[in-house]
C-alpha cells in the first residue's frame, strides 16, 4: 500500500512539474509574441519593405518610426528641446494610427457585405456634405495604398547618405520626399531647410504642442466612435462613416483654427535658445 501511495505521489509530482514547465513555456511564448517586431531598414529598399510589412502585419502604429524629422539644436523657454517636441508628436501619431487601425478592422468585419458591393455603389454620397465615399475609404482601409504601392516604389541610393524615392518612375511629390540614412537605418524624410522656412511649419513650443494635440484629438474622436460602434448604434456603413466623418472633421477643424491663429502670432512662445544663451525670435 505504501509503494502504491509513493508511486502515486511521484506521478502527481511529475505531472505538476510538467504543468509548471508548460505554463512557463506558454508564458514565454506569449511574451515573445507580444514583443515589438524588429524591422530591417539597412538599405533604402528594405525600408520600403519594412513599411509594407508593418501595414500587412496590422501594426500601423509602427509607421512613425520610419519617419525622420531633423530638429534644430534649440531649447524652448520651458526647457523642452525641439527634438523632444518632435518625438512627442511622433508618439501621438503612433497612438492615433494604432487606434485608426483598430477602428478600420472593426468596420471591415462588421460591414463586410457593404464593402463587397460594386464600385459604383460604393461611390455614393452617403451624407449631405458629400464626404461619404472619401471618409469610407479613409476609415475602412486607410493603409491600403502603402501596401499596394510597394510594387511601384523604387529607391536609388545616391551614395551620400540619401536616396531618391520614385513612384512608377517619377519622383514622389516632385522629389520633395526622400530617404535618409541615420544611425538606426534608413528613414523617410523631407528637406528640412525648405519646410522650416514655410510659415505653417512649427517654430515654437506651443505650435509643436498643438500639432501633438491634433493627433490626440483625432485619436479621441476615434475612441468615441469605437465606443458607439461597439454599442451597435449604426445599422449601416453609411451611418457609421457619416458619424466618424463628422467627429473627425470637428476635431481637426478646431485644432487647425487654433494652429492657424498661432502661426500669425504666438506671444510668449516664440523665443528659443540655441546652444548658447542667445535668444532667437
């Protein structure tokens, strides 16, 4: 009887160890699967592949990391550097794109039949403003172009740390968008010396903060819409896209008006400090 009990005890202990090992293994597997993917951007072509991979993997929140915006060596009056302000904008953009991706997936699942209709039917005017078809494409498949355009996108390394970006044999945006080699790999960039001279390019701490607020406002609008979508408040795709269009339009318009007024005059926030103690208006 003792031997039977001892054998049973050993069997139970073995099963417990096996279950424990399985639990640990499963946990590690889950944690490994949840880790952020590593993208190879060691060449211009691989950067373009990485952008497509992020879209196909359903990770639009990763797209901002492929953007390089050169910051001036300045510090604003509150101690925030322009580099930090740009980083904040990119972080907000990442959150916003992630939320847009989630909303897009839900819309495609819920209104699959509507989206399967013919192109003629999809080109309807679904609201009185006539933005229905545009909003529909923007929220149901916002990253489709990045995936489909990969076959026509080419990049040529110029050998000086930059590369040209062409779409179907023509420079993208007339050559305004290019690729730049950084310490972290290749990135998409714009000629900073040109954009910084534009009156609408953020020049102050407050302006950069408003740009970040625009990203947050869009994300919040998408949050509201997602909650309503989950509550089954929309019977048709038309109703859903009209609602999200209005929410996004209102948030963007308000922030744009604020930003436009700041580009005319931004009192108290126009001074920045360079590497020295000099102040520049």
